[in-house]
């Protein structure tokens, strides 16, 4: 697996240090708010597990699982494969995401959750690739772990064809891996 990586972009240590910093900010932000922390599956699982342990306030955990219609998300059409189970009406919601790329899935997630009338919605994404944003997406992430260049990355939950999610770092995949 590691042989397919061209460059390690973020080491385990860099990721853990940044998560601790974000944890301090989020702990202050959500003190006394009993937030519902919603992870968007599947890419977020590794970040989610590390991040929630640095948010040192009472909270409720929940998940959403999205998929895009008919294999392409270029249309921006998304499907809720698994909805949140918590009743979030009047609650403070913190969305955790692995990566904010074109913005299609985050934009959809925010609209979908907003219909349930939570007290607030904020977004925390581990990675942000602003160069890839689809025109018309104006949403801003409230908390960003790392802003990264426009390269396809894997590891720490992120996959290519469902592979590499269990790498402990974030790395850029060698181009020949796609071209195979
Ligand atoms: P969106 O384009 O912002 O809607 O991102 C949709 C999803 O594509 C993300 O939640 C990731 O799961 C996946 N994705 C986007 N960029 C990358 C990448 O560089 N590596 C792996 N997965 C990615
Ligand atoms: Mg994702």
C-alpha cells in the first residue's frame, strides 16, 4: 500500500497536533451546548474517532451516509443512504467531514440537516481543497484542519476505490495507480 504513495502530505504527528488545537477551540465553543456531532461516512471515520476525543464536553454522536446518484456526482445530485437517528430539532449540530472538495456533499448535507431545524450548524473539516470548489458553492467551513493543494489524497480515512483508508497518514497517490 505504502509503495503507491508519491508523497506524505501530512504525518500522523502533524494530524494529531492539529486535532488537539482544534479540540481546544471546539471544547470552548461547545461548552454547555451538548452538541450533536455528525460524521459523514465513510471517509470521516478515522478523523471522527480522533477528533471527538479532543472535544471535551458532553455530546451526542451520530452519522449520515450519503451516496451520489448513478456513479457521478457532477450533477450535484446526492442520496441519503443512511440518515441521522438523533432528533436534532433545536440542537447544536457540528458536522465533521474528511474533506471539503467540490462542495457537493457538504452543501447537500447542510441543506438536508437544516430542514430538521437545529439551533445551529457548524462544519469542521480535516482537509479543505478550495481550488476544487464547484461554482456557486459559497458555504464556508467554520473549522479547517489543513488547506491542501489540488491533488488526490488517500489515507487517514480517505480512499481510492475503497483502498488506503487505513493508512495512518495523508498521502498523495502516485499517478500510475490511477492510470493502471
Ligand atoms: P465533494 O466533492 O466536496 O462533494 O466531496 C465528496 C467526497 O469525495 C468527499 O467527502 C470524499 O469522500 C471524496 N473526496 C474528495 N476529494 C478526495 C481526495 O482527494 N481523496 C479521496 N477522497 C476524496
Ligand atoms: Mg466524505
